[in-house]
């Protein structure tokens, strides 16, 4: 896999994670409803760019190689939600994150 393809994958994962975190931060700050609409702009932009980057990734890399790396978003979201939003990150979550990362490493090496 080329460095460009890997960069696209990581950028897509980061953008998708950013959208999730922005959405959660918005719902924490504003009651769910029309007041949330302005905050949705950032979420929509992140998702839109992540989809464009994802299409660029799939154009250059087989989906069987690319898609398993999307699971890194689960780990990234958990860590960033703990760091930025004060969510819990218990030992079992850390073990799960370790398994996710190990799984991605195994898929990459196969």
C-alpha cells in the first residue's frame, strides 16, 4: 500500500471521527432540535470531505485492504471522547481498543 493511500485512509478516519465528536459536543451544548442546526454545518462538512477522501482511497486501494482500517475510528473516537468530552475510558475499553489495533495490524500484514 502506498503512503498516499494510507494517508487517505487515515484522513478519512480522522474526518469521520471529528464529525462524530462535533455531533456529540453539539448535542451536549444544545438541546436536540432546530437549535442544533448551525452546529450541524461542521458535522456535514467533515462527513462530506471524509466521503470524498474515501472515494479517492477506494480508487487506489482494494476495499478488502482499506475497509478494516476504518475500525481505527472506534479507537480514535473512544480516546478523543475521553480527552475532549470527559467520557469514561475504563480498562475494558482500553483492552478492546488494543484488540482493534492488533486486528488492524494483523490485516495489514496478511
